[in-house]
C-alpha cells in the first residue's frame, strides 16, 4: 500500500465552502446497477491521474476553473433540477476534501448520493450512506500502480467496483482482483466494461462466460444515446 497524504476534511458548513466545478447536468445514469435512471451529475474539476483512455480529459487540470461555486450554489442547482439521485464525478471528486461534508449534507436531506472515484484516494472518510463506485485502474491505463487497494476492504453492500478494460492483460488483472478480494460478495456489483473503441464488446463477454466470472458486463448507455464525445450527458 502506498502512503496516502493526510487530507484535512473541512468541518465548516459545506454551504459556505468553495468547489472547483467542471459542469452540472441532468441525464440518465449510463453505468452500473442504476443504469437508465435519471440522475443529477456534479462533475468536479481536477484529477492527478492520467489514464491513457480517459474520456473526460477536459476535467483533469486542477488549474482550470470552469466554475467556482459555493456549496449553497451547488445545492440550489440540485434543487432546481429536482432529481433525488445525485452523483459526484470528475475529474476526481475525492481530491476536493470539501466534497465529503457536502455529500453528507445531501444524505441528511434525503438524497440518494453516489460518488465515482478513481480508487487512488482513501475512501475511509466517505459517509457510509454514500454509494461508492470504485474504478480500479488496470495495467493499460498506466495508473494501476496508484490503486489504493485498502479501499477494496472498505466496500459496503451497496457499493460497486468498476474495471475498464482495454486488453486481455487488463481482463486477467481484473479477474485476479475479483477473486483475490472476493469482490462479488463484498459489494452490490462488479462491473466490467470496454474502453470505448479499444476492446470488442463480444470479446469481453466471451472471456467472462468462459471463466464463469460472477461479474456484470456493462455498456456505457449514454454513449449510445448521444455522440460518444458529447459533454453534459
């Protein structure tokens, strides 16, 4: 396990805290066990990872600020949209520690809250009511050495683990993780998807079936409804 820097979680009212936001949009959930459901997405700006296949490169640079928003402004936007299911994504949302109390506040207000994280940030401080979608990086991403694997031991029954695969090497890595950490019994779902345009869907399905692997194959639904490169969907 690599040493994690100490992250100070703010104790102030999250309404008064400031967040670096890339975009806020209303769409369908494209992945996971809630695929197809309407969802409000809060995409926070900034991520230290540089996955070779990243499909949101516009949200990586911490120096870029599309919007500087207070928690109160984010809450107002969520209320205006009017959807009770909210997901924080990025970028990497957990690289902004102020997101922790904001998610907690939303849970207190009765929202169903999810966070999609790249897995290199310790998830211990995340409110247990939040659905953690843990995106474990595989070798072809070139970021697998940064996986904080202790996060796999903190999974709750409503959490999900995601592997994005570009090759057989990635699949073998993911398969070993599923088995070594007994992931199918630890969380709601283990998700496997293809890097869009890099690995054939049928090929991945045939590998899963050949191994009788207890995982869920998934497609990114929003990339079939809209142009795969379209933002805000």
